[in-house]
RNA sequence: GCGGGUAUAGCUUAAUGGUAAAGCCCUAGCCUUCCAAGCUAGUUAUGCGAGUUCGAUUCUCGCUACCCGCUCCA
C-alpha cells in the first residue's frame, strides 16, 4: 500500500500533467480561478466525449428498452418543491464553538439558565491576549462560576504556547444574563453555537426580466427530475412498456460547501443517468442486476474490478427516497470515493409529482388490466468523476534503461484505446525528406475519416513517441524509407506501427492500416 | 464552515529590500535512417489588492485559489 505522501505526490503529478497536456484547466484561471469549477482542454474534451459516447451506445443505442432524453437545466421551482429539493434539504446548521460539532439548529433543545459572556482572555506572564467573544450557558441551579472552566478551555486552544495550562488564563467577563428557552448553546457542553446558517445547496436564479415570487427557478441539482416530469410524454410517444428506461447525460449543479480533490467534487458536473421503470415487485432484483451491469461497464472502459468497491449503503444513510442503494466506489489516489450510485427510488418520485401537479402518473398494464405507479431503479454515474478515474487509472511512470545504459522515466497514460483522446500518431521518420513527409500526409488523410489522429514531424522520432505516450495515444505510425520502396525493399507500401504499452513495432501494409487500427481501438 | 500549509515562466526549482536565474517544455531553423540526441535563435513569471519604504517578488495586513486534516455531501 502506497503511503499518504506517495499518493499525494501521485495526485499532484496527475493534476500537473492534466494542465501541461491540455486535459483539464482551472476555470477562469487568469482571474485567479473559480472555486469548484474546471474547464476541459482539447484532450480532456475528447476523453470525456469518448466516455459519454460509449455510455450512450451501451445504454441507449444497443438496447431496445431504453430511450434517451435531454432536459432543460433551468428547472421550474414547483418540480423541485415536489421532489423535496426546495425546503426539505436545506437545514440550518450551527457549529459548536468549543467542540466544532455541527448541529442541526432546529434540533437543538430549548434550555434555560445563566449565560456568562466573555469578550476575551489574557495571559500576563507571556503578554498574550485574545479578543474573541464567547459564552457559556450554566443550567439553573448550578454555580455560574462553573462557566470559567469551559471558557478557559475555549481560549486555551487559541494560545500559541500549548505548554501553558489554560488554568493560568485571566478571563475577561462581559456580562451575565438569565435566559429562557434558548437554542443558542450546545446542550452537551454549554458552549455558544454559531448563528444558524442555511445550507441551501441549489443555485437559484430568476427567469424573466422582472423578478418576483413566480419567477424563481433553479439550476437542476440532478438530471433525474426532468425524466420523472416527462415520464408520461415519453411513455406515450415512445411506445415502450414496463420495464423500460429513460437515459440522460447532462449538467447538474450543487453549491457544494467544500469543493475538493481536483474535479472530484465540483459545483458544476455532468451526470449519466438512467431511470429504469418497473413494477414494484421487480425493484430490488433489478437494482442488483443494474449493479452488475454497471460494474462490467467500468471494466470495459479500463477500470479494473479490483480497484472498484461496492458499498451497500446502510439504513439511515440512504437518501430519504431510497429503500436500497449501492455505491460504486473507485480507489482514487486521494481515497476510496463514489463514482456511481445505483439506487432503488421506489415509486417516490412519480408519486410526488403526481400529487403535486394534480395529474396522477399512472401506467396501465394491458395484460393484468391494472393501473399502477411504476417504481424506478436509478444507476446514476458521475461523468466527470469517471473521467478523473480514467485519468488516475491510466497514469503511469515507467523506469526504462536506454541504449546508453541510462535510466529514465517514461510517463505513459495507459488509457483503454476506446477512451484514448488520440488514437494514432503519424510521423515521417525525417522532416527534411519531402518524400517521407508527403507519404506521411497521405497516410494521415487516409485515416482521418475513421479516427482522431495526430500528425507530428518535429524533432527526433523518439521524442514524438514519448509525447504521444504522455497523452495516451495507443498507436503511432512511422513512414520510413522502406515504405517508399527505396533500395528495392520488399517492405514497400508498409509502415511501422508502434504500440504504446509494449513499445513493440510491427510492419503493416498501408492498405490494411485502417482495418488494423480500427480492430484495436473499439 | 473550521484549523494548518502553499503561491516566482507551461512544468520543476533558484535568488534578492535596488536589472529576477537555470533546467526541462514549447516555437522557428539547421542537422538527424525508429524511442525525450546535438547546434542556433526566440516567446513566457514573482496570484490579486492595500500598507510600511526613496524603492517590495522579498516585510505586514486583507482577498483569491490550490493542497492537507476535520466537517459536509438530498
């Protein structure tokens, strides 16, 4: 197991490579950056597109029972009121100043007693003082002087010299007041709490020129809601029967308190979600089936099964709507973190939207002649998180010994060829030989319609190989003098194909080149 | 949100209260017959804003961003 500092160093190298080679940049970097937002550069965009295209192909194109949609990001406030996103999940929180525990402000019990307020504390011997307001609530019947111990503890933590006992501190008492039914103090230790803060994690905006109550809209916090809200329309127009799914790839927004770990927790992110509707009795079984399908998917894009972890989210930690949730987690350099949640959301969402809109969402089963509210299983994958996992998984530094016996480091992004941003590098062996250059350009034109290629003629060919290694290009093609048939070579019309991981070379006729490569990159 | 740390060129690192240095990378040219060769030339930096000072990249303060640990994550 790598140490923490190794893993940190690895992550720093990955972030650095992402910037150096144009995978991912910080948003608004030239203005000092924007917390929690990231931009994809040319290669990052190709990589992300390959992932989304493959997901769509596997989820929608190759299945008869799943259809796609693309919903608006701006979301009607009533949709999110019905789903519970407005109101329900923005609990005011208070922090304990002493223990730093975070409490839900509406769950702090009412207390009575004497509040002892302090404006600060000082330590004469070391000429140290602090002017921070603090207070302790002493319950009725106890000596108000007992507040001193708690206050000394609070101010003691702020002293630079930890060897001095907080008992030597002189407290600056401000006032004492009798309070009844207050909720501003931590019942566990009497310490003052911070003012309650709203944690509304949705971005709110207003639609239309005049902003009044009715104009409030939100940037969607998940793509799922637009699927639920369009369920009836899609059911009627797509001629699907239960069980069937609706899939969507799109942006979602959460005002995360604390963005962290490169692109992992961003305020703006893309989801790849399927809502798979079914009869209630099939929900749990399908949840297990989807888990397996999704694990296979990650294997197909180059994330090995042993780096994935399945968390069966226990009761009490699941979202309010879910009666079963699996988290698929990946072993990132910064820890094991969630890539995708496979959640059985029951009939919660369709029921809520039916109630709130006054238009019940029902499905008529023609065989059993019954009306029912479909249940739903939701495999919801984080697109940006999966891109990050692909990058972390691909990153490798290989120590190789060159011909002069010198050790050097080869940086290789070992992307699965399906995911690689560039599929093939194309090089003339030498730049100053027009025959080679012309032939190489011909080969480029030949491959261009089939795949993303990169033509490079600068410098020594070895350097060009290494450059492609660093962006994960699986194949490089070099046009040399044998290709031209000089000296009567029987290799005329063939090129060298060099493979990224093994660095092995193979001679392939130009006529077979596109077939050769296409077989290896899909 | 709390605490700690960091901020000099695309990257990695120097130096300084008084002209900011180097290597790698990148660009152009020469050369080069398969794994970061060589030569020549060139572009690019003290995160932002105040203060102290004759003068601040350097000292002080604030802000922003990033990293680490907590916290949070419908």
